[in-house]
C-alpha cells in the first residue's frame, strides 16, 4: 500500500495502469476503500456507512474544493485532486496523505473542454469509474451588466457553468455505463437564489448550475446516480482573488477591492474544511440542494416564498449610481486604509492579501 500511494502521488499527467474502483450507491453502504473512515463523521448522522472508493474533485487546490477533498478522504475515498494550479493541487494531495488518506494531483483547466474530456479518460484508465465527482472551480465577475466586457462573460460562463455541465456529462456517462450508481456534486452559490444587483454574470451562472443540477437529478435517478447542488454563503476561500471588475474599476482599484474582500472572507467566512464536511454529509443523504451557512439558509426560502419584497429590496439597492458612489469622497481610498488596519486571519483557507495580490484564474 505505501508503494502504491507513493507511485500515485508522483503522477500528474501520465496514464498508468487501471486501478480497482469500489462500488458506491447513493443512500446505501458501499465497500470500504483504502484508508480508515473518520468515525466522527458517521457518529454525527443516522446514515448507513459511507465509503466511496474513488472521488474526483475539481478546483481542489484550495478553498471548498480542498476542504471537500479532505472530507472525502476522511471517509475512505481515494481522491483525485484536480486544479489549474498543479502546485496547490500537489500540496492538497500531500496534506491528505499526511492525514493518512490516498490522493493524487492533476493539473486541469476546466474551461478547456478537450482537456476535461482527456482528464475523464485518464481518471478512468488510472483508477476506474469514480463514485463521487465534485465540480467546484469558479470565478467572480461583477459590475453593471451593460458594461461587462463580452470576454469576461464568456470566461465566467465557461468556468462556472459549462465546466459543470461537461463534468457531469463526462463522468455521468461513465457512471451510467458502469451501472452501479454514483453521485455528482455541483458547487453553485447562494447567488443562485439571491439576485443582487451588479452580480449578474456570477449570479446567472450559479442559478443555471442549480437548475441544471435539479434537472439532471430527476433524469439520472433511475440510474441510482444522485445529484446535489451546493449553494454556499460566505466561505473563507480565494474566490475574491479571481474577481474581474474592469467594467467599474481600474486595475489599482480592483486590486484594492480584491484585497478587502479576501480579508473579509478570512475574517467572517466559514472554514472551507467545515464546508467540505457539510458537502460530504449532503452526499450521504442524497440532498438535492444544500445551502451552507445561515445567510444561504435564510435567503433560499425568502426568495421562494417572498419574491416580491426581495426584488423590491434589490431594486432599491441598485438605485444609486455605482460609478458615482465609487468616485465620490475617495471611497476606495478610505476602504483601502481601513483594510490595511484589519489584521489578516490566518489558517482560514485564504491566501494573505497583504502580500502582492494578483488575479488568479479559478478558485472556489
């Protein structure tokens, strides 16, 4: 076993021999995969034992993806850690191995459909058909919708929506062909049901992910494949570092805004490891939609039961001209000075924004 773990950890893009994959069926016990399950996870639920054999997590180098990969490894899964940044993917895989689990790192740009197709083939060749697939990578685009550059719109739809669709298509087809069930998870956002102004590109991508997941859930139920849409609130991740706000802010202003948002996520957000454990619990229970954090759990029923008042509130928020609001009174300069006074909260899954802040390609 140590030998196999060492060999797997060294792989990034080569395609070695096929590895056995344990059977997984949503809502039922499954054969145990290598690595002892975390008894604390099972003791907190009334579910039957849950031991998926192979799990694939995209965007797993940091944030929710990393937390979910660790949580899946804790219940016995052998985790394929995929990320556009191979260094962070390897770091996440190494952390899982230090904790006693099995993991291997792969570089993957989920916006590249051809690369995603090849990745699906390689996973099947290396490990067999995965039992759990978590589609997680995402970026943030904001600003007045009419001013957002078309390139930014294409990029966010490619990563936040189409990557989820193709991930489900590729791995869902493998699960159907195998005929033993499985589970697909798509990480959306509370933005899927909390329609706020100046977030249209991000919100429409996340709403589409949620609705797609619910459609696919009904379609794949007869194949014993569960589908869960995860809709988190504020989580301590690097999502803000992906933000594109060129419709409103210049690059210096954008950097200031990203730094402030990252500090806020680290200070107030839920730790991504906890979010990952909640996601694994949702998989165990075969939950259709899983809001994470209080604000998500409140906004979900509010948007469904009181859509009129919610729309009226969002309309009122959008009335002030955002360009004027930003330009007046040195607003961003004040925000920047305030952010500099706020200490960065370490150990929360967010890169320190007091270091030079650069825009990254994908994180969640």
